[in-house]
C-alpha cells in the first residue's frame, strides 16, 4: 500500500466509524414507560413528598442555614433528593407563592448516563434513570454534566477522593415491584401522580388547557421535549423561567461532541497509530541489513 | 570511520556523553508516572476495561491516578530546579530551520523504508524528537491545568468549565498516547535507533551513531552540511 492509498483508506475508516457511532447512540430514544406528573397548581407545599423520600431512602437530616424562610435545605444534595422550593413573584407582579417540587427529571437523553464511565447511571427499561451505587467510583462527572444539577457527590474522604454519587432513583426499589414512588404515595392533594408517560402527557395537556381557561395564560406543560423527553412532567402555572427552568433545554452540546465524536475518533486514531507502527516495523525489518547499521 | 576503529574481529565503540544522571533518572520517573496515569485513565475510556473502573476498583484507580499525577507534575519542576542550565540548553535546541523541512520530506523514506542518504543533517535533537518534545511540553501543561481543575475545582469552577476540562484532558490524552506509542516504538523496536535506549540508560551515545543521526551536533552545522552535500552529489 502506498502513502496515498493509506491516507485515503484511513480517512474513509474515520468517516465510517464517526457516522456509525453517531447512529448507534441515536437509536431507540423515543420516550416510553413510566413518568411522574407534578401539578404546581395543586401543590400546597406541605413537603410530605420531601419527608417520605428521606424516610424511604434512609437519607439523614440536614441542618438549614436559616437564610431562607421556606426552603430547607436550600437545594438538592446527596442527602436530599426531593425538595419543595418556593418561587416568589418577580418585582412588579402580583404577589403569588409558587411551589416547585425539585427532583431528578429522569431525562430520556440523560447527560449523567452519557458521561458515566462505570455504567452506574443507566436507563431503566421502565423509562426512568436508575442508579447502581455499587458500580459508582465517585468520579463526579454526572454532577457536572446534568443540565438540572441534580446528582451530588457524597464525599467520604477528601484526600483519597473516596465518594459516591447520589440522586433520586425513581424509587427503583419500589416501582419495579408495582408500588408508587415514595413522593407520589405521600402527596395528600394528588399534585404528584405516577403512571404511563403517554397518558400523563395527555392528562398534563388537559390540565394546562383548563388552567389557561381559568385565566392562567402562561400555564404550560414542562418536559414533553426537554432532554429527549422528561419522565418527570410538570404542569406550571407560569412560564418555565419563573421556576428557574429553561424551556427546551437539551443535553449540553459539548457532552454530545465528546461522547459521540471525540471519544470514538480518539479510539480510531490510537488504533491507527498502533497498526501503522506495526506495519512500519514489518517494512523496516525487511529493508534494513543490520550489518550496515551504524 | 567517524572516530570508530575496526580492528581484526571486534568493533571498538567510542562513547560520547549525551544525558546527565539527573536527566536519565527524571526520564524514568516520568515514565513511571505516565504509564500508570494512562492505564488508570484508560479504564474510564475503553469499555473492555470498564470493570476496573467500577466500585471499589474504580476508587483505587482514581487514587493511583492522583498519586502518579503528583510525580508527573513534580518531575519537570524538579529538573528546572536541579539543572536549570541543562534545561535551558535543551530548550535552545528546539529552533527550526530548513533541515527540519527536509526531515519532514524524508521521514517516511528514512524511518519506514530505511533510506539514509537523503536525510539532511540533524542537530542534537532531530525534527521528530523536537515534535515529540513539543507535544510533551504542551500536553504536560494541558494535563496539569485541566487535571488540577478537575481534582480541586469541582463545585468551585462552573459546570461548563469543568466539562471543558474533562474533554480537553481526553483530547490531550489521545494526542499524548499516540506520541508516546511512536516514541516507545522508535526507542525499543526500530532497528536504526539502537543507541536511543543505551543513551537513556547509560547517558552516552556512540560517536558513529551521533555522526550518522545528529551530524550538526557532532560535526557542527557547517561541516555537517558539507558532508551531506558530498554524500548527496554522486546519487544525483
């Protein structure tokens, strides 16, 4: 093989590997399975969901910083997987309390699953994003990749880096047995319901239409298309930004570029280097007479 | 014969110094940190090695990666402290001239096909060694900056910055590993480069090897060019 053919072939190989890896990863992404529907117009902010989540998952209590009047603790953490937050109206608007149940959104195209190098974060056949703590090595990539900043690290030793990721698992130890999630079970006003995602999608749209009729013009359903389709759908009474949500948010583009192009290309380049070295060695061994080498 | 006497039955090799003890020692410290770093890093990259990345094994991989990183960071810094003049001498060798272009044109024929005569004379480091050196310096800086930010910056820098650090660390690894594979091959397996491993073990190189591979260093630039022209003429 001469140099020109070699370059041609390696270029073609690179192209094929890029395209094929792109399609392999793209396949099978239609959102199916279960979902939770949270209706912010029904939520009374009682925090029963938050309590029952802690109770079922045996998560220790956290001290609060006393700086917020309602939210306690301030944000999701490795020990708080469901949190009721209070979104007050922006200045100049009619004062209104908006409660927001913050938990894992169980994205169909989940950034945590994409970046997890151990397979600890994975998509469950029932649609939600499950987690295998035994596989986690505490690298923390998920905590930095999630567009909703949901996973957190439980760091047990700063020096050695010993840590485990932690986040809502859709009660993976209850739901496959036919039970509801702890948060849904606890909700006294049915602001949280669980069921087939397609049915909840319809239900959510009906509720949004009803709210709009009542005068909540900005009411909307959050999660139909975000991150490939969320398995935690939300009926919002105001625009997503009022809940600190980004409409149409997707997996960070850099993560797609990294996982779908840079990593396969890197493997290809390293493979070609090894093959090239072996080929070069075979050729030079034939061409050189060792007696003449100085 | 380039200061090398061949008498009846045996070859006498005249050795000339090339690397100091500290340089050789730190070269192997670098090797002893780089290889564990690559291995413990690749467990996050190659699906075949994924079981090593999981759970308790993965925690050990991360710990070893960080311990090796300390050596990896310290080694060039130590060199600069212990032998700053040698470091400066080596850096000065990185200048480029027309012979580097000649090297690029002839590299394939020289390294793969074994054609000696067209290769222009090279300095203490040939163009390939300069490329290797530059890749090592740049990738060292990239590894250290992105690695330290990932190690200590989680939660301090923004998630966006952190993600870039992970990706840049990956890209740097791909480039550095490819360069390392070529470096390893030339050092241990390429039949023409037999003196490379000797000089990194014992600090010396053979005079005839230096004359053949590093003529501008051995003879000086002017004499090296004259010899090169004289060698080239009859073939043209």
